């Protein structure tokens, strides 16, 4: 006997792939409730978060890939989770590039993410508070990379993580600027 797979409402199909995922309908930036935002408002909120400093182009591509997943989460909800996972990869890659820019020894620059964070903190590149946030980001990255159960994150998680990661990366790269360059910027 042939078994026919029943199609769940959230399954993406040729017929519904351009329709808003109904799981988005109960979310607003305030959380779960009766108020929701139209799809274009969600998309605009996600795309309004941009890196505003100079970083390597490949990092911009990873950031935009995370953003794009989040945008398409409006049409297939699990893509919000995938976007967050990609954002954690962006943060880790950005941290590695920043410590290289800051002159980390080769062993640190090519080493583990945790060791890069410890080194950056010891050098005064990241403050105690920033180290806590980067450590939390690393722990979250580990938890989504080594899943033991189903994980489904939503639009608020995605938007908040996008904003937080953007701020952390921008602050990190600005902290890695050579002192003479910062002095020249302050004079100009």
C-alpha cells in the first residue's frame, strides 16, 4: 500500500511559496499578541539593520546571507532560525578578522574562537561587558550548531540578534583601529 505524506500547513509548496507563513501572524515587535505587522514591515525592519563601518567584503556577504534568510522567514518560518545560525557564523568570522587586524599572534589568529575572545579581552579590545556578550554569542552558536532537539526561533529573536550582532561587530572593529588612525580621525 502506498503511503501518502500528508502536507502540513507550514510545509512550503509550489502553490504557497510566495505566501506569508501563517506562523508570523501572531508576532509583533512587542511579542506574541493580536497585533502583527504586514510582511513588508517585517522585511523593512530586517533590511534596515546594516553594517555602517568598513569590514571585509566576505563578511558583508555573510551578514547579508543571514539577513536574506530572515527576510524569507516571512514566507517559510524556519528560515528565521537559519538566519540566526548564519549570523552566529558571521560573528565568529568577524571576530577572527578583527583579532588579525588588531595584530594577534598567528597562534591566536588561527586558534579557537574562545581563545580569540580571551586574547582580545586581555588586550583591552573588548571590555568586561562586551566579553560577556561575545561569550554568550559563542554559547548560542554552539547550541544551534550542535542541536539535540528541534529549535524554531521567530522574527523577534532574529531581529534582536541581528541588531545585537551588528553592534558588537562594529564596536569590535572600531576597537581594533590603530591608535594613530583614531587620533587622526579625532583631529579631522
